C-alpha cells in the first residue's frame, strides 16, 4: 500500500472527533490560502496605485485635473480615496465666503482622517482570521492528537498482547491531526507577518501623504501644482 493510501486509510478509520478536527483544519487551511491569495493581489494593486498616483501628484500637474481624472475615469482606492476626500472638502469649503484658513485646514484634515480610517480597515481586513488560524490551529491539531492517543490507549485494555503493530495505527492517525494543524498554521503565520508589515508601510505612506497635502492646503496653493 502506498504512503498516500496509508494516510487516507488512517484518516478514514480515525474516530469521529479526530475526523472532525481534521475537517476543521482542512477548511481553515483552504480558507486561509484563499485569503492569502486575495490579500496578496490586493496589496500588490494598492502599492501599484500608490506609486502611480504619487508620481502623477508630484509631477507638476494641476490638482483639479488630477482630481477629475481619478474621481471619474479611474477606480479610486487606497491613497487616492484620501486625496479625493481632502480635495473634495477643500473645494466645498473654498466655495464658501469668509472661510478661515485654519477652519479649512481642520475640515480637510477631518475628511482625510475619516478616509484614512476606512483605508486602514481595508488594509487590516482578513488579517485577524489569518492570525487566528496561525495561533489556534496547532492547538486544535493537538486536541485531535490527544483524543486519538487516548482512544488508542483505551483500546489496549481489551488486548491480551500489546505490540508496536497494535499501537502504531492509532498513534499515527492521531499525529496526522497535529501535522494538519501545523500545515494550516505555518502559512497563515508567515502570511500574517508579511501582510501586517505591508499594511503598516502603506499606512505610513498614507499618513505622510496626508500631512504633506495638509501642508499644501495651509498655504492654499492648490490652484497650480503642489510643491
């Protein structure tokens, strides 16, 4: 019998609680891999959008042109949403008469801060699930292992002769649960650490851009090009 068939045989003959643990870990692994793939693609897209937008923003174009282009013709996300919120609020306040500069800066800052908070939520979405899978899967697998070994030792009480051959299958099926727990946990932990670092860097870029934009607003130099 091949190794794969042996593992399948052991899983098929495991006790119900151990099988439930294995199914739970398998589902957690599949979902976490799906989220890892989606999150990786999303962070890659957000980083690319941030690079494109900042290159255009600091290249010397007019703010109004940039606003119209990103607000109408392109899908806004990430750092773009922060800019749209800030510039949109600036336009709204600029149309009013006798608006104090400090009030304008405060209003723009408030709008950009709200947009930043939304983007932080988006950056951190699904990371908690990966953290949960990474931290709990080994313990769930260990529970299945303990349960399987406990059943194996209980079954030994009815045997007259105990050998390695009689004990090995029960212990082997129990250890599969631990292996599945590690299989689910290790990729989730690695992905969480990587994505958390990427989210922190993007958040830092967003905050720096927000402060630079507020500095421009304070000088009310949005008609031409940001310095």
